[in-house]
C-alpha cells in the first residue's frame, strides 16, 4: 500500500494527517507514506520530526480582494497541480487523504486525475472552503462533527468519524508525564495555549493569571504563547519588573503536547477541533475560548459540544476578562471534586474510534476496487 497524506498551514491540519499515517503504518508496517505539504506552512518543520518523507508543492489561499489577486491565486494553484502531478506520478499512491488547508486542493485534484482513491477529513463543525470545493473529487468525506454534513452537496459521501488523535495521547500517564517534565506530583497545573502561532486575547488574560500564580505554593502554570507572541510576553514581563518564578514555564511552541496535556489539571485554550479532541482524549477539564474570527463560528460549536456535557467552561471572547478567567481557575483549583467530574465528562466526549473508522472505510473501498 502506498499512501499520500496532505494538509497544511497549522497543526490542526497537520497532526490529524500524521495520525492517519501512523494508523496505516500500525496496521501494515510495509505501507509507504509520503506527506505532501506547502513551503509556507509549518509542516516543513513538523513532518520531518515525525519520521515521514515530505514533498512540497505550491499552493495559495483564495484571495478575492481584486482581479490581480485572483489571477495570482489561479497561477499558483495551477503550478501546484502540475507539481503535485509530478510528485504523484513518481510516488504512485493507491490512496490520497487530505486533512484541510489550501495545499489539499492541488494534491487532491492531481490525485483524482491520476486515478488514486481520494479522501478528505473535515475537522470542524463548519467545513473550510478547500474541503467544500474538493468534495466532488473524493470518494468519502470523514467528519469530525456530524453537523458539518449539511454543508456538503453530496451528504451520502460523508461519514461521521470524529477527529483523529495520535496514539500517544491515549497512552500517556499523569504521573509519568509530570515526572518526565519535572513537575511536582501534587501541584495544581494550569496549561494555557492559543495554538501554534498564538492567540493575542488569550495571552493577554493568561498573562494576568500568570502573575497571580507566579510563586504560588502548590500551583504551576505552563504558558504557551505561540511563536508570534513569545518575545512580546517576555518583554512585557521585564517591563513590569516581574521575576518569573520556577513554577511558571513560558514556551513559544509546545512540541510534546501529549506530555503537557497529561500532566496538567486544567486547560485554557481556543476551541480548534484538534485541540478539543486532544484535550478530551486526555480527559482534562478546560476553559474553552472560541476564536470569533473563523468561518461559520465553528469553534463555538466545537466548544459547546464539550461544555454541554459538563467537560468544559465555554467563555466567549466578548465576555473574556482577566478577572473572569482568574475567578474560574481559582474556583476549580479549590474544588477538586468538580474538577475531577469535569475531567470524566471531557473524556466521554473523546473521539476514540476516529482512526479505526477512517482506516476500515478506506480499506473496504480499496478492496472493492481490487476485486
């Protein structure tokens, strides 16, 4: 079996693709995997560390601001399809799976022209433009949330699978993770992050929370600022004369996310589909702050799905203040029974079978083609 996975731009597209690739390798170690990404995405940093070969093709988001931008988009997409066609004919895949991001468009189109079986995974409750456009070029569309089905023109192609999470998230132990990361066994640990690039509003209120917890006995905080904001946060702390104590860790990017999620007691984050899936798989209580700047307000619905079952506190950004966040964190810190109940409710929302559903569906279609 020869498999291409593609998806890019953010970890929310990249890590599900890696999880799917890992599943194929787990089921058949002889499977050959190629990851196809775009030079402008962070996949060029992440994928090589996962052990998979990476090929890059041109791609560009749809910019409709003026005619010239449309022409530039068309030219780069055409170039990307030609490059993807070259990669595909050289690799000769049986299956091509896209997980979102504009790099999927040239790769899936070229794969369909080549004759490979093609599939998409849509992580969010509201599908992105690339996946909605590519629907006609694929055999099946796997859904992270059932609500996404109504936005596709061929709903019979859609299969509710949940969001694929890497196997390591299912196997992490809280005590082992704390020991590995050097945290105290009994500390109350808050883990705040806003995605690979960061979220300005979350950083703003998390900075105030950090000051409350700085040096606080029996508590620790991991402050994932994102790469865009790390220097600003460090400079801000210096300007205010804040001496960062040992119980505070400020990080620009979290590479070993599974360890930090396993180790913490409470997560503060956006409600991107992958973040929600990983948090629930680890059974962690969370304060979810949906981004208001996403298509279809899909992060709100991602968060609501967990909050409605008691696994998260949903705080919309328009209502987010440092005082409100600090109040929620301290309330949960002082109510360990409620925190534990939220963790159990969170775990009940986890997409346990996503990878099994995706793998078995693809193999069934491939076997039918062979017969």
